[in-house]
């Protein structure tokens, strides 16, 4: 049981780190690329300023 809890927390921390990195990368995406993706700079500002624990996919 203790190993499962530790593994669960480790997976969560890894996911939080991943989200943080992805959001940092989003801030550096060019406007042309955002346009190709159908996103605006405002969309990226909102997403990139979310807290690291806010997982849109609840992984």
C-alpha cells in the first residue's frame, strides 16, 4: 500500500513538472505557429498562467 501511494505521488509530481514545462514552452511559440494551431496569444496567456496543479486532463 505504501509503495502505491508513493508511486502515485511521484507520478503526480512528474505530471506537474510536465505541465509547468509545457506552459513555459507555450509562451515562446511564435504568433505564426499559434495562428496555424488556431490559438491566440490571449489563449496562451491564460493557459500559461494557470497553476502547475491545474491539469486540464486530470491525469
